[in-house]
């Protein structure tokens, strides 16, 4: 828990250093530090300690990788959290995503990190790597993404989908297919659009 949150905190510091100087960007989300303490006289010898956050606690994104929740996506903090996710995603070439962003105002705690299955630079996150794919599919850039000059994920995702669908159109020739089911016998399928 400490390793994940403090790793995300280091990314947040780098994000702040890049975003704060931009004209009109304003305050940047901060991930508060968390500390592991040893209490040898206690039945539970280890505990974590962090700053108390006072005020309305808000989940800006959820742990399953979905973007900023619908009730908070229009808030400044929510948009800047979403931009932070996009910034980390781009800086790590899509290998790492800070997720489960929540806290009071611009102070965040109890975050999660998703990495690809092999990890990123020796670090493995605590969330499923599928969160990265979900974020790429659901993220919608906002004015803060534009201020930072982040590339649209929609364009990248659509290009990858087209490449995948083009590959699937290259079906094997009839001589390599052993058994084909007639069209009448096929079951109808339900399709779910990935565009939200």
C-alpha cells in the first residue's frame, strides 16, 4: 500500500512540475504520503499513517479503470485527475496507469496503480492490467489535457481497432477451413459497443 501510493505520489510531483507553470492551469492534484510504522508492543505490529483529510471525500475515478465518475467529471479536481491519468499513461508509453483517484479537493489518497502484466521498470501495480485498456477506451480529453499537449487516446485506440479488424478480415482460404457452420445454424450474437 505504501509502495503504490508513494510511487503514484512521485508521478504526481512530476506532473505538477510540468502543469503548474502553464498559464491558466492552476492548482494540481497532490497524492499525500503514507508511512509504515512499527509498533512492537502492539498485537498488530505494523500500521500505516497518513494526513487526515477533512471535507467531502470524492471518488474521481474508480478502481476498475473507468474514467472520472459521472457526478464529478465536470469538477476542476475531477478533470485534473483525469488529465493526470492521461499524462502518466503517455509518459510511461501506456505501461502504467494511476487509478482509483479519490480524496478531498485536490488532496488524494488510497490510489491504485495498474501496470502491464510484466510490470513497468521493475514495478508491478496492485490493479489489473485490464484497467489500462479500459482507460484508453473510455478516456475523453479535456482542456487540461490540451494545455499539456497530450495526444488524444481516441485516435490511437481507433487506429488499433481498425488494424485489428483489418487483420480479422483476412480469413483463411476455404482449403484450410475444415468445418464451417451454415449461416442458418448460427446463433444470434449480442454486440456491445466499446464507445461510451
